[in-house]
């Protein structure tokens, strides 16, 4: 499972990237989606917006906790396809890329579980 969390807002962003966020259902800052089995199209969209999101491999325990605390149902009784999270406790060290200055943007691999728990 891949968790994708939008970190940056919309101000000054290119229209193509804004449209990609809408297709991924990441319309607001700190919105999160979980993709169980990503398609090549979803991976292409993720590659396009990787400079504005934090993503990584989500484990089952964190997913279960995410659904319990932040999962909402829509009118048909199904789970909504996105989660709205709080800003992370103790803040974000840096919004720079993960590999460069220990920021949260880009691929966080297993550290995404810690970030999601801080945002619940």
C-alpha cells in the first residue's frame, strides 16, 4: 500500500499539477490517499507531483489506525477515498526533499508510517 500526503498548498502552482492533484483527490493541504495496488497511470501522476507530496509504503497497522481515527463514510455507507489529516505534531523539519536536507517531500519509504501517526 502506498500512502500519499499533500504537503504544499496551491498558491503559485502550475495548472497541470493542480489538475493532477484533483485527479488524485488531493484537493487540500494535508489530505491523504492510500492506494492498495497502484496502476501505471497512478504511478505517473505520483511522479508528476512528487515535489509537492510525501509518500511511502504504509503498513497494515498504521492503515487500520488511520481508518479508525480519520475515516469518514459517504452517503452510500462506503469509506471516502481520502483522509483529511491534521498538521504534524512537532511540525515539519523542512519541506525540502527527503534525501537532501531530511525534509518530508518525496519518497519517505517506511518513515511515512511515523509521519501519518504524527498527523492523526
